[in-house]
C-alpha cells in the first residue's frame, strides 16, 4: 500500500507531540524563567537581572571552576586509559571476549550505585581503603578521603576515571575494528615498528572515534551530577560542587526557580559551544 504525505504526517504526529511535551516544552519554559522573576504568585519579566546576578555570584564561579577542573583532568586521563584498554581488547589473544565483557561492567553500573559503593570504600572509620592501608602499616591514622580539600576532588576524579575509561575504550574499540589488518601486514613487510604502525596507521584512522568519544564524555562530565551529589554532596565547603549540583541546590533547596533556570541555560550554551568545536574538528578529521 502506498502512503501519501498526509498519512505519513499523521503517523509521526504522536511521536512529535510527545517530543514537544517532554523536551521542547520544558526547554522553552526554562528559557522563559531565566529572563523572569518567579514567585508563587506568578512570573514577571526581569530582563537580564538573573544573568547579572549569576556573573557576579562567587558561588557560580566556584562551581564553574570545579566543573572545569573535573572535566580538564578526568577526560584526558580517561581518553588515554580508554585508548590503551581498546588496544588490549582489540588484540588477538585468548580471553579477548572476557576482557571486552569486563570493560562493560564499570560503565554498566549506575553512577549513583557506583558513588555509594565508593563512598563506603572511602569512609574514614570503616572504609576499605583505610583498612588496607592501616593493615599494611602504610598509614597510622585514617585518611578523611571525602572531607579534606583537595583530596575530596581527587577522590571523586578517581571514581569517574574508573567508571568511564571503559566507556571511552568501547567507543575507540569500534574504530579499531574498522581498520583493515592488511595495512598492518603491509607496514610490517616495509619494516615498520609497532610504534610507527601506531603513529602512522592506528591513531590517524581511529581519530574520528576518538573525537566522538571526547564529544560524548566531555558533555557527560560537564553536566556531572549523580557522582558528586551521591559521593560528596558537593563538599567539603562546596569544593566538589559542580554546575549541575549548584543548579539543583538552588532549585530544590532554595526554590529559586528563575536563578536555577539561568544556571541551566548557561550550562547548555557552554555545552553547545563545546559540541560545535568538537563537531567542526571531527568534520575536518573525516574530510582531511
């Protein structure tokens, strides 16, 4: 049966309405709130007052700095470890399927569950890490992993790296599997070393996969919420409070809906800028 244009529009209309309801509608309302002053009596237009308040708020800049530090440290390390893990998982050897399944485990576990498990291991009084270090006579007194600056941020970064390095590895592995083995055989015949094959064949051909993994992971790290909220709660002294946690606290604790909407809008614009940079770089890599 041949479908006409009107029938096609009618078939996709329910999905379009759902999309408008759950995504576009709240997004537009968030933008409206960011330019308004919200109270329980109504919403009044306030212009750029929320943005002026935001850019003069030391708490916002602290959360922004924490987010940049978190992204700037974890993402490069995750990329490096993920690339190494992908090389291992792509190597022809016994137990390769087990290694690939093992890569899924950290990423498959929910972030909130990971945070709670690591919070127990970091616990000062009965945590696993302090127990091991004390029994090995490496330390005499327990370490307050999540209660000291900058140790709390470092501890949070370790959890993020452990969980998402496998995610980077899986994305890069898909790129490695598209490289023809004949290229390596030809390079070996020409006398190329493993390092030269890595530099001249593997890295250039897998670069699009690397850029895609960076795009996804940078966006995910920049809006990180579950990990800091469940692991440290943003403490101590807001030293691990990210932009997402900052927006959440203003929304649910202080009921400052307009201000939290402004934070979310600025965060979205920053992520949009990063995505454009990544996508332009990715397009250049593909058509180079």
